């Protein structure tokens, strides 16, 4: 039996939706669906939203992030991606199931949306101080004086060493914060299958 409830959203019905993945794609999808009045649960295999970071904080300017600017060290080219994920999650009154695999969920949902990536391109990333960044494929400057660098090769050494190191698997066209948010909005608007 479906758990659709009538009269609870702008569209006249409310679906119970399970989203797989609490990255920016999942969170932006959840925000969009929640604004339509749906009941959202996000399942995430990691123990913490936004950590460990596995994609760049590269900003292309396609989405308005100004409401988060002071929390994420936003510039024209970068931000702290993990902090953006945490800030978005804190503003969403939905259910989060951390350290959980979607296959273990036994509740009935009207719709399940997998927001995780299936890319196989491995990237190495790191954070250093502005002015010490090497030439890499992706560079994102933050307003706190740090810069995030990502490469598909070996991450070169930098003066003073890296402040933080990352590893991620993603396609370059989907690397930016904006691409992740746009993909989440797109997934929210796709018809249910």
C-alpha cells in the first residue's frame, strides 16, 4: 500500500522518498523535494555529512551560494565543500540515516533516488596556502587564504607540505559544487520510475 498523503504539498500530494547519498547532489535534491512538500529520508554510508571530502570545492558561479557565504569561505572560484554540505544539511528538516547502507532499509518508500556517482576517474587533492599551489587540473581559492588543488596524477609536493589531503572518484565535468547542486535539482524534477 502506498504512503501517498493528499493535501500536504504544493502539488496536492506527499510522497515518502528515500535518497541515497548525503553529498551536495543528494542534499540539493532533498531541498528541492522538501520544498515541494515531500517526506525525505537520506541514507549515507559515511559517519559524517561532508567528511571525508571526496570532491573539489570548485565554484563556477552557476548557483547562488550567498546564503552560506560566511560559513564556507566562498570566493568566485572556491569554497569549503564539506562545510557547504554541513550547512545545507543543518537547514533541511528531514531524516538522516548515517553509517547505513540503502540495502538495509526495510521501510516502504514511494520513490528511491540514488544520487551517488558512478565515475571511475580517481583524483588526488590537497589544501595548501595561497601562493604555494602547484599547477593542477582543478584549483579553487578560498577566502581564508587557502587553495584546494586536484589532479588525476600524483599530487606534487608543496612548500611546507599539504595542510590536508583528499582522494575522490569523479568526472571533471561534474567536479564543481555547482554541477553537483544542479544534478540534485535535475534528479528531483525527473519523473518517478
